[in-house]
C-alpha cells in the first residue's frame, strides 16, 4: 500500500513529527558551497565518513553503524535480511504503521501484542516470532518501553529484536547500552526528527558488526547522496547545540500542550516524544475541522485499546496555541 502523506495547502503541518523549528544552520552553508562535489560520480558506497561521525554521536565503534536513505530504508533492509518469507514479526499494537507494510512485502505475517497484556514480555516470547519490533518512544502513542521490558523481550525471544529509537532524543533514554552484550539487537535512529533533516533522508542503525554486515548487504550500496552526507557531517560537527535547543523546546512545549489539553478535559497519552496522541470520539471529523483552520494532524481510526485519536506534532508555542484554539472549537 502506498503511504498517504499530508495533502499540500495547510498553514501548519503537525502531522509528521518533523522538526517544526526548521533545519539546523549548517544546511544553508553547505548548500551554498558545493564546489568540489563530483556530482557525476557515485557517492561513497556505505558512507564511511558519516558512519564515523554517527558512531561518535552514539558512543559506539563505526563497525557497529549502518546508514541508509532514512531509517525506513534501514528498517526495510533489516526486516528483509533478518527474517525469511513465511516468517513472523511481532510488534505492539498500535505501533509504527510502516512496519506492517515492510513485513508484508517481505512475506512476513505480523503478530500484534497488546500493551495492556498482563505480562508483555511473556506475550512477545509466546508469539515465538522470528523478529520482534519495539518502538520506544512508540509512534503513535509516545509511550516508552521500560528498560526492564526491553531486557526481558531480548532475553525471552528466540529471534532478532529491532528497537526503533526515531524519537530517542526527546526521551533522553536509549537502548544502545544493551548492545554491548547482545548480538541479536538492532537499534534504529534517524536524522529526520530531532535533527531537522527529513528532506535529506538519513537514517542509521546500531548493532553488532555481524548484524550490521547482514543489514548492509541487504541494503546495497550508494543509498545516501553526496549532498546528504555532507550536510549530515556538518550538522553533527557544528550544530549539536541547535539540535539540543530545539529538542528541549519541543519537550517543554509538549508538557505545556498536554497540560492545557488535560485542563480542557481531554486525556492525551503520556508522551516522551515530540508529539502527543489525543483520543477523540471521531478523529476524521476533528482532523477535517482542524484542516479547515489550516492545521494538519495525523488521524487514526479505531486504534486497539484506544479508539479514535489524533496525533499532534509539537512545535513553537504560537503554533501550539493556534492548534489548541482550533481543537477546542472543533469539539463543538
Ligand atoms: C519518522 C519515523 C521513522 C522514519 O524516519 P525516516 O525519515 O525514514 O528516517 C522511523 N520510525 C518511526 C517510529 C518514525 O516515527
């Protein structure tokens, strides 16, 4: 199934959790001086310079990094390389919608695990899945998996575990530490959310060198363009304060936004990402009304255990204030 992105023509797009403060300053500088880039040649086959910079950022050896055309590409390559057609993938329900498509195209059936299970780790182990996908903080709920749950899922499963940390910067917590002792775990990350570089399509994963080799073989060469690699290197080198600053602002505004929603009688889920999920009676109708006010949100119908909900990305406060006003008007 093709992914439906937000239609153009809204003033404020709170639908895809990208960085609403924009892109880091190094982007303009790099793009204004591309002399010396040999554009008739292929980029680096596996982006070794970028691997080194990301390894420094993640605190691991470069042999433990694979980069890709967004973390979607890394996730797709990982799913293709770590489970054979006819196999199974277990994930929380609800979780990141792309995973079911990648699994389907790879010939895997998906087993949904309820986050309300009395013992989630046992539910994952009992699924006997070839591949387990955990997303923490989870998209679309924003909730984090506890360290204890992650440890028990890794210890209890018979296959590989992918931990998607697209929003780790906002939670201030990561599972990369558990990798020092496990070789069946892959942690995926992205520069599309906290780093403000979604348009450059840069994702990566951290895992044991053997696992990284397998994912990279499935991924193939030349996935990150010459320009994207340059931009990512410059941002990692020069703009970490910008990234940290907009991340702090997103976390502060998320707390304030959730508090205002709660005060207005709504029950946003406890989020540790740069978005909140708000259960509503009729998500399509709320999304339509917000859209009429120029605001795009992501609309979910009948989520397991939650019902209808809208997912709202967090940005600078004036955007959030406009969203709050439109949201309360849309209820009536
Ligand atoms: C946004 C997102 C990604 C993918 O991001 P890329 O732009 O492909 O790097 C991966 N996982 C989750 C949970 C996301 O929300």
